[in-house]
């Protein structure tokens, strides 16, 4: 199970993702539909082989080819939609996170800045946001 620190991180991440529930659900639905269409491909190929090559019914070849083309176009559209939604949510989330960090840093006392080097603060904030951005925008869209 998760320890208390990990649960706290999960709660904070859920809080950050809460405004984006609808696009994320839509992205998940597009992903599932795209996966279902991928599963229909072997069935369509079997239909092509059985109808055209085994039964020698060449009249169906154009219809089956158009069906396969439509299948690929629809699947590509669903995949593009999924990728777009995940990237859009990721970029918006990072922008929100950057605004929160900016507001937090602006509210820190001057003593905080006097005790640290400027480059250290900027580097820490930039690196942390970059790591989160990579985890959010790149990881979900990696091919299996």
C-alpha cells in the first residue's frame, strides 16, 4: 500500500487534475474506441481473405478495401483526438502549476531570497516543473 507521503502526493495530483476530468474522460473513451477498432482489423482481414481470395468473389474487393480505409481513417482520427486532449490537458496543467509556483514564490519573504542564490531558485523551479511536465505530457502517449 501507499505510505502517507505518497497518499498526500496522489491527493494533490488529483486536486490539480480535478478541473480536467471531462477532457480526460473523453480522451479515455477515444482511446478505448481506437483500441476496439484495432481489434476489428483481424476480422476485416479475415473477411477480405475469405471473400476475395478463397471464394474468388472479386466484386467485394473494392467494398472491403473502402471499409478498411474507413477503419484506418476513423482509428487515426480517434488516436489524434486522444493525443490532442492529453497534450492539451498536460500543457494547461503545467501552466496552472507554473502560475501556482509563481504566486507562491512571490509571496515568500525577502529573507528567503537573501539566503539563497538566484540561480539555485530558478534552476530548482525550472527543473521540477520540467520533470512534472515530462511525466504528464509524454508518459501517457508513449506507445506500448
